[in-house]
């Protein structure tokens, strides 16, 4: 069978590698996601194990179109009652790139009509629509000349790991945080410090990676409501994932924040996820905190972006102090900052060794990497940042 894994822009190559490792075949990254093929076990594993995908869609049919009625005819020919029960509530989600159709709402309605008409013809009754919490989501993708119909196998987005969340302003999505950790080069054997941890998203993802804990262990999935659901296959995969979870971490994972509300939120999130023993969160100023004892590791932060003029001025004053603090305290560490403020390297007065373009929703961002190395052996010499 064919599938399409959706992901944030910029993560397609990483997701392709991840899906290959999970057993996907014919893996092909494209704009906004990755095509792959496999058996149902591959689909289940991708939903359970992928840290980077937003959702996994099952390819139903593709065909040419020039009008809404072409899309209707393609949809009404599909044997929807073979895929899910009439008692399931449904929703149709439409995405389009360069589509000539004037109204996406109307073509969405026509696909819903087609699915209901197919059920009426085959069973004499139709499913109900629930646009907020459907049992089954049907996805329509329109290009300039072709339309593709998918069934969602994920249900809620995969970045929703199943934990209850206490959040502060503008948290990162979990799959983007996992990708940033991957791109940082951090390994569980290294200490990790997030000096601006907010609600603790980096910490939560890092703990799961270090424990080798599948991100989907605490949630349900859309494929469980499909007629093709293989309960024994799923139970076997899930049990194997549970059995390999480690009981301890090889290195420290620490978070700090200047905002006490953020500290409380991060601690609560770690507690709710069952990870309180694996990461520490304390009140602290990034300009003053020092690294944990032992070998150097990775400092990773998502600093404020400064979208308003006053905030931009505050950040312009803050960044040089941050650069000085990094040189003073973090010699030997890999320091990375994910931000939409592209002024950061210039204002921090350090030369990044790498700049990786990524997106946080619609915001174009960069992951800046700075290697903090000792400047010289002279007494009192400050560390500096080196490039590649």
C-alpha cells in the first residue's frame, strides 16, 4: 500500500531517513512530506515511532480533474463502506496547490456528498459529519490537474504525544522540537541544557529519545477505527516498543527559565508525562547559569523572536550579553539557537558554524550552531566561537 507522511517544511529529508529506518519502502521526499509504501505493520510503526511526521495518510485513489464534478465522480466510485463503518463520524479536509477550482469549500462538500452517496447506495444509510472530532478523516489533495484522496491513519496530529500539557506562550510543536534535537547532533550520552525552556518541549522530547521511548505509546490512532485494523499486529508492535524503554539516562537533561510560570509549566509537563525523575527544571537567567559538572554537551534554546519594535530593541541589547555569557561559561559546548530573528549571529557577535533553514508554522527560522572552544592557553583568555 501507498502512504504519505506530512511534516513541517524543511524536515522532509530527515523524515525520509526516519521512515526508511522504520521499514518504509519506495521512500520519496517531496514538498511538505514523504511518500512511502509498505504493509499495515509499516503504517502502524510509522504512527507509533515517528518523531517527525505530523500525520500518516493512506493513499486511496488519484485521478485527473477539471471541475468539482470530476472530483465527485472519482470519490463516489470508491468503496468507502469497505474502509470504515457507517456509524463512524467523518470529516473531509482539502489542501490545494495551484488548483483552478474557485471554491475549496464547495469541492470539500462534493467529496462529503460522494462518500455519503456511496454509503446510501450500498447500505441504505449514511455516516454523520463531525468537523471537530471525527472518527475518520478523508483528505483531498488538489494539484493543478490531479486530485488524490487519502484516509488519515493518525487521528490527532502525531506531534500530540498523548501527554496533558501546561503551556506558556508560543510553544514549539513536538515534531519540530524532535527535528531540532536531531539536527543539533545531540546524543543521549551528552548532557543537554535548555536555558530558556518555556513549557519544556525540548526536555520532553530529549527524555523520550534518551529512553528510546516511542512517542506514540500514550495515545490512540485513526487506523484503529478502520475496517482493515489488525489488532494482534498492532498489539505486538506496541508491546515490543514498551519492552525496549530504558529505565535511566546516561547524562543530565536540564532546563532553566527566567519566568516562574514557565518553570512550573515545564515541571508539571514532565510530571504528567512520568518523566520528572529524568530531567530537572530550575529558575535561572541564561546570562548567569553555568553548565553541569562533567563532560561538555549541547546547549539548545528557542529564544524570543521579538516580533514587536520594543521587543526587538530589548533583544538587540540582550544578544551581546548572551554572546559574552556563552564565551564566559560554555567553553567546549555546542550551543544552538532556533529563532526567527535572523539578526541573532550579528548581534550575539559570534560566527555560526552552521545555519539550517526551518519553519515554525509560517515563520521562516534558522537553527544557528556555535562551537564554543577555548581561545588560547594564556591565563584569563576567553573562549571563542569557531566556524567549520
